[in-house]
C-alpha cells in the first residue's frame, strides 16, 4: 500500500486542522493506521492509531481530548482531526500502515509496515 499524508499547514494557536492519510489499493481497509510526528531536533513520537475496522483507537497523552480519529474505507482515507492546537504540536506528521487486520492499536513505530511522506503542521501566531 502507498500512503499519502496531507492537510498540514500554518495555523494559529487554538486553531484546528484535519489531516488525511490516503492509501492506494483495495487492501487499504485491512490495515491499521497510525499517526506519528517529528518535531525539529526531536525523535519521532506516536500521536494516534486506529484499527483496520475503526473499532478501536488510541491517542498519545499529549493530544488526548484534543484529537479525534476516524476512517472511511470507501475512500481509503483516515482522518486525524486536531483541535486546540498548541505550539508544541508543530511537527511533520506521518501516517503509517500495519498489515493483517490488527485488532489492537500500537504505539511503536516498529509495528508498522508502510510509511507515507509527511505533512508539515506549524502552529504559530
């Protein structure tokens, strides 16, 4: 599967963005999808994940309560809705796919098999 993250941009503190992770191929619906981010000078970190059927999702403590995650397998897309954005949310955001219909969400990048190009989110006034 090929993944493409989009929807990043410049937003003021307190604003919102919706990131999209679009996948190619008819097997997209069988993948769990995770979002990770990497800020300048920092390591890549987990943001959120959703199982292949959308039955379970998980969020990092740093974004919990500010983000929602949902998927539309008819259009091969997973959406990360980010609200109340802070300067600390500034990073390149990546989506990744875990194969074989995972029934659990995973926070470790090592569990994911495919990665897309990132999209830059900048939170600044």
